[in-house]
């Protein structure tokens, strides 16, 4: 996001301008400091906002646009960005991230015309979505005020402002037609109020030719069979079939402006109070018009860049103070709404309808999954959304990976973004890891129990004389005598944290941390679970000879642990057995502390058992005798070192991919928290 510098000194607001400002504040029921009014700021828009809460208006541009008489609505719109959409700087980053995910979902359907979510495009779409929400709310508040004043049929002022800024008949990209038409639908205005009645044609010449060829090919297939075709006729038919296939792809890739405007308006109604949640479905509607644009739209955009202005320009969006901090990226990625799958609202509606119809018939909803593939215009819009849903599918929203996140927030600290991504992937699966403490129980600790009858032959010292005499002043042995039972009062062993020694293979055969490594997702889950349980971790990253990094002692510092975990060398694979031997000598340094070792690597870990460093070949087996548990978590398929690992006493667990990390970590956590009992654990029992 860009930062706007003030090029002119702010003006002193007049009494009328302050009155309009207070009127806008009263409309929302909030209080903000006075707006920043300027003239000739050199911005593309006459109004913008910034966090912390501040509203700026260029009065000269507003006058040139003819909106000077609607200053109160301009103020109300900008205030709405602070109250409703995005509301906060953090929510702004979340909305932008959602738009980037929607754009990236088009990658496989962009026909080579783009699909990478650059920050500028994502920010522009975020501003359009937020403007829609704010305008819808301002109009509703103004209508309510007019009704309270006894003028229920009068048009809200913000609608009048929009009539000045957006007139039908102007040449504009299809994106703006959809955006304006959505305003007409949200405000229940007649067709043609803000845009042309007929939607723009978004089919280019090549797509039109492919569609015609596809129609011709379909008609030939239904024609009666004639004489055996010649080779030339067969070649022509094959070419026609190829064009028919391209026609089907074009039909899937081509949006439907009329119905997309309706879906966008419906999304505004459904997510009126949730700009972050609604940004993704709104983005799937808007993204095709920003990414899959025709040559004519490119020409119009180029004209706008030469000074023609943006059609319908109004609010200039947020003037950000810069890229998000690592903490803000972590908060953005940790929002569960950002894990939803990008899916066109039309697909969601069609799926719900199919499920309801199938439930009514008592059938499987999958049987009606293709019900929306009709031949009308609406079907095209739905099928485009279906393409979006399939192209980047994944029930857990995994399609937008770490590489995409780094590209979007390239202005942020790179290491901080990497750490934030792994934290977000791991956080849902984190559970405190604790183990029973190594403390014995004192058998002499007892508390009084229930009264029982004392019988002849019992120890005389066991008679409870107070209880006996309170029952009867006449003592009759075996009849009135009572004894007090004693109950053991040994408290259950307390839980304590785990001390984990984690070794991470960062050789060239392992995925780089910036690609979204399954091993590092599993490692992050383990590290956070240990720290949450009150334990400590020591992380060592290793690659070739001399390529070793990490802390020398266990730590509870999360930042330090994640920094060591994501260290990457990218060299060969040589396990530092000399360092392992020095950290785990032949005897336990403290018998009261359990020790657990985990190695994250792949099946190229033969060096752990001495390959290439034969003089240290027995270290792994000897160190194993000083540990409570020792586990190799190997990325990929079943390892070829199972026999060596078993001979040395190491467990082996296979991690196929990122989706399997929680399952593998859960199984490993069970082994860490319930290791085999050692002799010193049974003392006092």
C-alpha cells in the first residue's frame, strides 16, 4: 500500500464545512478529530482516509467533480471506512489478503493473461468492496434520517452524489459496469441509473471465433452419418473439435457481467457487517474483471494512466502507513476467515440448491452437481465460479501458500512473514504437551477416614476412644468400640513440561522454508505445543560439514525457536554426530529430567548412523541409551533406513505432506507425553 505525503498545507475548515462534518459524525454516532482539508494535493481522488483515524478531502478536486454541495456525504463515506469497512488497519490488511487469494484462484483459468496477485490490484479490489459496503450503509442511515424527518420518499444525498459521479453512456471497463450495476441493485434503483442498460461484451474476437466453431462442431455431430470422410475432411473435423474444446474453455473463463453484478449485490447484503468474511466471495466476482480483461479494457486502463481519470472515481482508499509488521501478518493469517476456499457466490448458491433438492428427494447431492450448467447467461457466471472453486481447491484453504504470501507482502520483513505463516498453519493443532513429573509419593502421609467397628483381636492402639465414648459411656469391646480408618494422602504426581531436543535437516534435499515445508509445519506444531505446556526446546539446523546453527541450550523464547527452526543452508547432508555426542554424554546429567530427541529430515539421513563419518558410527546408538524417546520424522515416502534406525533404537514416522503434519504430530505427542517408565519413577510405590 502506498503512503500519501501532504503536498499542501491543510486549510482551516469553515463553519459550514465543520457543520457538514458534525452532521456526518452524527449520522454514524461516532466522534473523530476534524478532517484534513486541502487543495491541489495531486491525488487521483478527492477523498481518502488513513489510520489512525483521519479523513482527508481535496476541496478543489471535489469542486471539479461537481460534488461540493455533497460534502456531508463525502465525509460520511470516509467516516464509514473507519467505522465499518475496513474499520481498522489490521482488517484492511485482511481484506487485501482475501482479494489476493481470490485473484490467485484464477491462475489456472487466466488463459495466460495473468493471475498473480500483486498488491496494487488486490488493494484496488479491496477498496471497491469496502466502498460498496460503506455506500450501502450510508444510504440506509440517510433514508432512516429522512424518514424520521417526515420525508420518507426523498432520495438519500449519497445517491445524488453518485448520480453526479457516475453517468451511463461513458466508455469504461467491464469492472466498472459490474460495480455500478451492483450499486443500482443494492439501492433498488432502475436499470440504467449509473451505467448502460446493456452489459458490456467481455468476449474477445478469438473467443468469439472459438465459440462459433464449437457450435458448428456440435451441429455436425448431430447430423446423420454420410459417406466415409476423406483424410482432408477428417483433418478439418479434428481441427473443428479442437476449436470446440477451446470454446468450452473460453465459456468457462468468460465472466457474465449481468449476473456477476447480482451476485456482488447479494454478497453486500449477506456480509453487510463483515467486510473480511465477505471479501473472498466478492473478490471471486471482481477478480476476473481485473485479471481476465479484454484488449479494450487494457486500452481504457492505459488511457486512464495518461490522465483520462478513472470512471466513477470517488474515494481514494486508504493512505497506509506502510507494509504490515510481522505481528500484523501473524494476526492476518491467524484469522479463520482467511482459510475459506475461494468460490464464486454462484457456485455456493448452486451447491446449496442441489443439496436441498437432493435432501428433499433423499438422494446424494453430488448427483445434482451439474444442475447449474445450463445454456443461459446465468449458467456461464456459475460455471466460471465453479472453475474458480476447482482451480485452487483444497478444503482447508491451503492453495494460497507461503510463496504467494511473501510475494503479496514483499514490503514486510521477510523472515517475519515466514515465521507468521508457519505459526498460522500450526496454531490450530497446538495442544499443551506435558508429562508426569518424576516425583515419588510418601507412603506415611495419611488422613483420617471413616469410622469402623473395632473387634477383639485388633490392635488396641487403633481404638478411637473419643468416637467409642461418644457412642456409649459403657464400653463393650467388639460392640461399642470404634476405630478410625486411615487413608493415604499421597498427591498425584504433578505434570511438568517437556524438554525437546529438535534437529532439523536444512540440506538441499529438504524444501526451503519459503516454499511451505511440511517438515517445518510439523516442527512448528511440536515447538508451540512444548512451549505451551511449560517446556523448553533446543533447535539445531544442520546441512553439510560445518553448516550447523541453533541455540546451545534449551529455550522458552518462541521467536528464538522459530528463527532456529526456519534456518536454511541448502547444502549436503551430514548429521553433526560430534555435536550430538557432546550434548548427550554417556550418563544422564540429571536423572530427574526426561529427554526427548526428534529429527526432521528425509530418507537421506544415513549419516546419522555413521555413513561418511565411520569413526562416529556408534554415537547414535549410544546417545539413544541416555534418552527417553528418540524419533525420526522423515519427509516423503517410506524410508530406506528403517533397519538402521530400528537397530539403534529410533522410532521412524513418515510425513507425506503438509496435510499430514497434524496427524503425525498427534501420534508423536502421545509418545512424548507417555514414554516408557524408568526405575526412578517407581520409588516410594
